[in-house]
């Protein structure tokens, strides 16, 4: 004997939408907590050392070298935290790398610190935009 097919009753629709609502939870913000603040501390230290190293001409070469190391540490931190790489985020990282090679300009622009906060803003706004689109598509189904 064939099984009876489920009818699409109002009760089944409510259960379906309730299950969808449970699966669709607001995403947690990324790049928060102590790890992010350690990276901010490194970036601020790098930006301060850029000023000191640049104005003591003997150590100017160390400013670029130290900046590249800190930029790679920030990059690895972002990869470790599963940051989705969009065009905007890649461009901000490239600009930061380029500024590191300009000896006297990198002293006046806190590129590493600004870069971290910009990528954090982009990452969290992208995640919440995806959440809003999913929620809107669920509401459109009702």
C-alpha cells in the first residue's frame, strides 16, 4: 500500500517556517575578543615605531621591514579567522603593503591600524547583509 503523502496544511507550514527560523540565527561578529585586540596592539606599536624609525634616519630601513612582518601577521590572523576575501578587503591589504614601502609617508599614516578596523567593518557588514537577505527571502516565502 502506498504511503499517504503529507498534505501541505497550515500546521505543516508553521512547522517548516519555525524550523527555518531556528536554523537562521543572527551571525556572530567576527574579529572580536582578545586576539583582535592583540593584533590592534601590534598594529599600533608598528605605527608608533614607524614614526620613531623614520625620523632616526639610521633605522629607516627597519620601519619598512618591521611593517611588512606585522602586515603578514595581520594577514595570517585574518586567514585564521576565516575572513571572506572580497575585492574591498584585498584592496585595503594591498594599499597597506604599498604604504609600507614608502619610507616617509608610512610614518604619518597609521595604515596597519586603520586597515584592521576597515576589514573588521567590512567583514561584519557583509555577514549581516547575508543574514538580512536570507531573512528577507524567508519572509517573502510566507
